[in-house]
């Protein structure tokens, strides 16, 4: 059968198939020009937008970009059967998801049906029984589009960043979140063959994902977490062996910063709350110290430094958590402490440091917890640091802590009057308290500040912690 007869048969088949009306876009790779009559017929009779590619390179960039419902690969000749197979593979590698139909007069030179399927073609049209074959192809294309629409909805609207990459970093699929920050669209990345390492949205590829894309891992799923700046991501990586492509990883990158902060802080705040069941003072004390630290930060104009503020506020809420390791007879003792008891009580800074060092997001807070009882004159604990060696955040907590300790009832003494507490701070500037911090506090604190801090603390530590997390993210 000649090419002309084949083309005529195809034209007539198009005319007879009802479902062709559901096809919107068709692409023809027609280097020979043999299909000109088909295009003419399609344009005349149906509302089908079509694109004709007369060169292979044009087709390879154009078809993935337009995502036609069906791409017919001709010409009607078996001369270049091997090249046609590779065209199909290249179209798939370039991110074309539509139906690819091979037009041919025989299939043996392609390795039969299995060779054609293995090459990535969905169907082939032979010159015999062309009606049924075309109808099958068209129906498959319609189904494929519906399936793809559904997939696209689930994929693109997924709140996580999704990627499919091979071990070379070639991106086969990516959703909008995966492109975030790159300034490129998913289409630009897939069609333009942008390597995932150039994107900057999957920085953990080299260290975490590439080593997993190896034989033997196919079918396995791996979970990891990575920190990127201030945020924490969970990275789920499943390795697949995909025909025509080889080993790829489907990666789901989920921002777990808020969940991780909230869950970790819930556990820690619960510990502080449990401590306050034993020592009534601690929960209210932590809240008030947090408020005084905020006040000092605002007065000193340092709230713009987000990392510093985050570390300071978490440390303020948790600074005395180490007291959970101090026994009641010391913690609640009404009389003066023996030297040994005093030493145990002082160990709460180090105990707190040890508890919190298991939480990576508190990395910047643990040093402040450790040093919140240091003094500029070197008479503090646990390291007896002097002035500039004391972390600035710890100096802020120290003033806030000292003021609250003085103005609240303790098991061993009544609260100091407001003016007396201020005088105590003033008298100990440079020895117990950092001059800049203490002066900032003294310049802004009012009698009402005490009442406000107490009122705010009634909301509870958990509420304060949640409010803090919300403000940070
Ligand atoms: Fe303390
Ligand atoms: Fe304290």
C-alpha cells in the first residue's frame, strides 16, 4: 500500500470517528510532507488545533511545550525506524505526557508490538483496519487527557514540593512548589532540561538524594530531614525503575518547621508546666521573664534581628527548664541553702542546656540558657564568664530574670518593693548586670509593667509559645 492510500484511509477514519470532536490538539511529525491532506481535512471538518513539525528538532521542542493530545510520528516510511523510536524516547524524556502514535506500514522493523511499546509509543497505525486503530488511539488520548488533568490538579496543587529526578539531576517532573524561588515555571524546567542542581530548590540533592538512586534501592522509600536557613523540611524519597528512563527518585519535600516547632515546644513547655506543679513560681516566672525580654529587645531596637530574637525568646520561655532535675527539698527550701544545695540548684543552667541540646532548632538558644546566671564581674555560673564573653541574649535574660525574682514571692522571702528592685538593678550595673541591658530596662520599665507581665502570664506558657511560633513563621 502506498503512502497516499494510507493517508487517504487516515483522512476517512478521522471523518468517521465521533470522539475526534473531543480531541483539541494534534501534532504531526511529518518530515516528508506526506500528511498534508490529513491536516487539510482536519482543519476543514473539525475544530482541532494542530501543529505540523517538518523537522525533528522542531518537534522535539514544540510538542512537549504544547502538550498536544496526540502526537503522530511519521512519515509513512520505515527507512528511519530506529530514529523514530528514539524520537519517541526523546519526547518522553522532554516531559511530553500525551499519546504518541506511530504511523507505519509494517511493524517488524520496529521489533513488533513489544518493540514499539518498549520505545514509549502508545499505539501504532498500520494501513489495515485503520478505523479501529485510530478510534482506540483517540479514545486513549481523551482518557489520558482526563487522567492528566486530574493528576495535574493533585500534583500542582499539592502543598509540598514534588520532584522526579534521575541520578544526573535531570528533572522529569516538578510542581509549582518545587520551582519556588527559582523564578522558572515547571514547564520551563522540564522542557528546558534544567538540572535540579541549578534550581536551588532541592539543595539536598547531592548529599541526600543522588546516593539513593542506585540499583537495589528501587521500590524503597527513604525519609530524612534537612535544614535550609531557618526552616526544616522532611524529605521523602522513593526510588523507581521506570522503563525508558531508568532509575529515578520521586521526592516529596515538606516544610515541617511549624509542626516541628509546635510539637517540640509542646513537650518542653509541658515539662516546665510540670515543674510549676512542684514550684508554683516557675510557670509564671518564665512567662514574665519572656515579657521583660521582649520589652528590653524593643527598647534596645534589636527586634529586626529575627534569628537573635527567636533564640532569645525561646530561651526566655525555657531558661529554667533544668530545674526539673533539682529535688524538691532544695527547690522549695524555705531556709538558706547549704553550699552543696546551692551547687545543686545552680546546676539547673547546665541541666537545661543538656535537655535542650537535643532540639536542633534550639541550637541558638541553648547557650543563652547555659549562661543566664553569668555576671559581668565573673562571679556568675556555671562558667564564671566575664562581660563580653557572656552571650548578649543571656545578659538580657539575666536582667529580666533578676527583676522578676526580686519582685515575686519566693519560699525564703517576701517580694521587694518595685523601687527597691530597680535600685538593686542600678546598684549592680557592671557587676551583676550588663550596663546597656540594665539601663535599657530601667529606662522603659514602669510600675504597670509588672502588672501587665503578670496579666499576660495568665494565658499560660503553651499559649505564649504558640503565639511566639506564629509570629516567627
Ligand atoms: Fe535560672
Ligand atoms: Fe529564672
